[in-house]
């Protein structure tokens, strides 16, 4: 189904949500409706469909989790840095993550932390 599983507010006070099978959405405040995230940063149209979880750090920037990678989105500069979760084409399952105390994130999956 399309229920939201994760929600975050970035440093620009934009509200983001993630639906399990549909990816990332942005709240359109004027209409109070969530719309598919598009044209947010370079490559976001493709990436937004793959996002499984979203988390903000202490500075209000966003960490985006997919089944193969973690992305750090600097909201101020609108730049994205990507980190591989594993080698090869293996897809991780039962993913979750949380913000660490050093402006990092911890990822857990069916393969461990």
C-alpha cells in the first residue's frame, strides 16, 4: 500500500515523507498535499523512487537510504554524496537507519549493522 513509513523536516523546514513502494514525497504546504519529489537536486527524479527511509542530521541535512546505497543531501548547497552499502548486486532487505551522534547514520539490514 501507499502509507508513509518515514517522515523528516529539513533545515529549510520542508516536510518529506517516504512511502514503502513509491519512494519520496514532498509536502506542498499551500494545498496540504504530498506530491512525488521531483527536480529537487541533480538525479533526484530517479533517486526519489528508490528511497526507503529518510533521516535528518543535527544540521537539518538529509540522509536517504535505498536498498543499495546511502545518500547524504546537503540541503544548503543542494549537493548529494553517495555511499555504497555493499559490493556486488546484492539487494539488502529489512532496512532501517538512525541518526548517529557525530552527524552520521547507522544502517541495519537483514545482513547486520
